[in-house]
C-alpha cells in the first residue's frame, strides 16, 4: 500500500512538474501606463489565465509601449512577433475603416450606449480582425473624450494654428476642421511632446491627462464626451489555433470577466480623473455652446466620411444600434 502511495505521489509530482516545465509563455505588449486601468486589467487577465489554465499558459504584461510602441503592437501580433497584445482600436481605422466604429462623434456617449454600439459592431469588427490574422479577445472603453488646451477656448476662433496631438486619422481631421495643426503622438510620449512644444493641445479622456500629469503644461479641460473609444486585446491567429480547446475556453472566460470589470472601472474612475485635474490647478468645465455647436457640425461630417469609408457594413452597425 505504502509503495502504491509513493508511486501515486511520484506520479502526481511528475505530472505537475511536466505541466509547469512545458507551460507556454506569452509576452503581452500594451500601449498605456502601467498604472492605467487598462494595463491593470491586462495584469488581471494574465492572472486569471494562469488560474484557469492551471499554469499552462503564463502571460507577462509589458505596459507603456515598453516591448513594442503603441503604433507597432497590432503589426507585431499580426506577424507573430508577439502572440498577444493590446491597442487602441480606432488607431487602425486608416487601414481598416470599420475599426472606427467607436470614434463617431456624439453617437453613443454613455457607457450603456457604448456597450449597445459594441454589441451592434462586434461581429463585423471581429470578422475584419480575423481577416487580418487576429482573434479579438476583449475590449474596454476609455472615458468620454474632451479637449485639453493651454488657454480658455470658446470657439474655433481660439483654436487657429494650435499644434494638436491627435491619436488617429479621425482626430487629425477634427483638428484640421478647427484650424489646428495635427501631429500624431503616442500617449506614452505625450508629456514630452507637451514639454517640448511639439503639441500644445489634444483630445482625450481625463484618464490620459491624469496619467501624463498634463497640468504641468496645460490649463483647461473641456468636457465634450464626444465618444468613448475602446482598447482591444488581440491574439495572433496561429498562436490561438495552436491552443487546445480547454485553454481557449479558459482564455475566453478570463477575457469576458476582465472586460466587464474593466468597463466598470472606467465608469467608476471618470469623475475621479476630472477631480484630480482640477485639484492640480486645471479649469475643468463643459465646452461652451458655441464650441459645442461647431464640434457637432464637424462630427456630422466625420460620420459621413466614415460611412463612405466603411460602406454598407458601417451603415448596418449604426442601423442595428439605433434599432436597439
Ligand atoms: N486615452 C488614449 C486614447 C483615448 C484616451 O482616453 C490616448 O489619449 O491616447
């Protein structure tokens, strides 16, 4: 009996040992600060994956563009240089217009509506990503987008000639329509761009202003809540197909839980960020009527342009959303 027990113990040890020895290890590049809620949820996701796969898949998160810069992450995952990664979805709308679904001004401006819009867009977006060798695992919204300036702004008369940091082609268009000069800069390099004068204004959530301590350079934040853009976590298709079905199911479970937690955190933090900006000396207020009117008019043009680029699939998303 004793010998049998010993054999069982030895067998169990051998199994545990072999599964740990052959644990698959994935590096996961992420674009935003380590302390940002998106990155913290990336770590939560990795922890859940380790738990649900009993350690068979170990994911190491590399935030802040430290492994690949934000703008390089999607390509790195597509080509298999990284098996998994996270990026801002609408940053890729120039190559795949459908990814601009969450960048349509004033269409879905609450978390609830943003979620409905995602439900309407999800299948089309995921199919488009799959055609690019990517399996989308989960998405998470940023808080609503508004404008940062270093002076009071009440209309486009005040924005002429300002150097404006954009984060995708749609925001570059927005800037041009307001008479500004767009320059694309990663969030990770934003503080430096503001410090050196490469940029002197930008559009973003309170979250990125807080992460980058932009009160050191700027004075005004205008709440617009123009849209709630999303980050997404994607896996290289071949890496995904190489996982056994149990591991895939574990990743999907971890992804669903992380996604729900991340969206709730985003909503919970949105006012906190504004309070912090104000505490650090910034004027934080809703955009004035005149400015807002101009932004709405530009927003309509942007939506028209997107519909031209995204075609009937884009229109179908908007129609499905409006019918919900
Ligand atoms: N922060 C990111 C994207 C949207 C947001 O709120 C940024 O400014 O790059």
